[in-house]
């Protein structure tokens, strides 16, 4: 059974850095994504990494501040978040696509992923 778990969310000060981790077990995967849901808003795309891609993709809101890396041996990905802003406050979700499936939808679409974690809360305070 596939299990996806995020960790690392916490309360930080404005301008701080934070690293989120996502571990997936029970399967093999060919893509990973990070999404977030801010209070009162829809869930939005943050970053994506496909196994056949060299570079991750980022939303315009986080490009240049967030970096997504992977440890393929551990089926773990990290989201390095720098210069955090108040508007980065959200529940962050990790998602993966089964290696048995191919990419049909855009990386920024939540339909591109098969498994989701429960989320981890990041709160940026001034």
C-alpha cells in the first residue's frame, strides 16, 4: 500500500528558510509534486519533478526562492524554501504519480498525481 508523508512544517519568521521533506513508500513513482492550500484559497501548484526531467518546474510565486531536490535511493524529495513570505503560509501537500502511469496532464494539475500526503502546516509570522 502506498503511503506518502510530509514533514518539516512549522512556525517561522518572515524571511526565514525551511526545508520540507516528503517520503513515499509502498510503490515506485515517476513524478513528484508539491502543492499548497492557503487559508481561504484553493489548492495551488508549487513545484514538480518528473524522473525523466533534469530540472524541476516551479510556480511563479516561488520560483527563485524554493528549490526541489530528490533522493531517489530513499524515494524522498525535499522542498527547500528560502526568503519566506507571509503569503507562503499554507498547508503543503506532497503528491506522487505511480511509475505504472504516464504523464497525461500538465505537471501543475493535481490530476497528474495518484497519491497524496495529509499535508504539513507552514506558518510564516511577522
